[in-house]
C-alpha cells in the first residue's frame, strides 16, 4: 500500500480588517502548532446511573496555537502581527491544505496573545506568535 502522506502545501492566511473579508497569505510561516479544539467533559451522573459515572460533552474550547515564522525585517505582516498582540486583536485566520482535491480549509477567529523574537548566532532568526482560537473552527 502506498502512503498518502505529503510534505508542504499548507498555508496560513491572516484576515484583513474591512468588508468584504479578505485574507493575506503569510509566507514566512514554517510551523503551525496546535490547531484544534477540545470539548469540556461534564459529569452527568444521576442516582439512576446504575453505579457508573456518565458523561456528556460540553462546550468546545479552541486550542492555543503557536505560529513560527522566519523573521524578515522587510515583512510588513510581521510588524502587523506584533501590533495585533499589542492591541489585543481578535483576527480571522484560515489554514489551507492544498494537497489533493478538494483542498481543505480550516477557518477560525484567534485572539492574538503573544510574540517572541528568537535570534540566533548560527541559525535563522525567527519569531513566534501565540494565538488562542476563539469560537468554532469551520472546516470546508
């Protein structure tokens, strides 16, 4: 059996303000960590549960993501993302997986929480951004 694993063809798109909704591809990204959601676990046990605990799924909570980018001093989008953190913005994002047909798109709003500059003597300079998913993730 041949694997269907693939490398690359995953892209981050950052929403611009205004209407209609427009997105800008962020080409400096080399790693996206933590896209997902977890449902809260709610104990629904009653006296009639027959001696075993029973559970139901509660509200979904979006994950806290880490976006790692090559630090490019001329990249306007990096300064804009730093400003998003400074101003505590909630920004729309899309992550597209363009391998195969049809492509998959994960759309969500994210609270811009943090940025960390990671300079290096013997490797590329990078910058990391922390984003907390707010609300539902739509998969199309």
